[in-house]
C-alpha cells in the first residue's frame, strides 16, 4: 500500500488530491438523492451561521417555506431543470 502511494507520488500524482476528489464526487452523488425541501433546510442552517441578525434567517426561512417549497419541495435536486424554474 505504501509502495503504491510512493510510486504514485513519484509519478506526479497527488494521493491527497485524489482522495478529496473522490470524497467530493461521493458528496455530490449523495446530494442528488435528496429533495429540495431537505436541501433548503440544510441551506438555512448553513446560512444562519453566516447571517448577522436573526431577522435575516427568519426572512430566508419564510421565503423558502412559504413560496418555494410548496412548488418545488417534493422534487429531487437532480430533477430540477431550468424548465421547472421558469414554469
């Protein structure tokens, strides 16, 4: 195992970058199998840490739950295309 890693480094490959790319691909694949509603909850939690006031979080939550999720919440992320957004 160590010899293979050594040989790949010697040939110019970066094993750490390869592992990161594999992990990113796995995360992207898993993200395709969740609904927009589930993803919007994750997005709200992530944005809540970056926003400065609770009002910003409340406004984002309200907009997604009242306006977007009733129309798109049931769709899988992989199924959302431009046509869905414009209809």
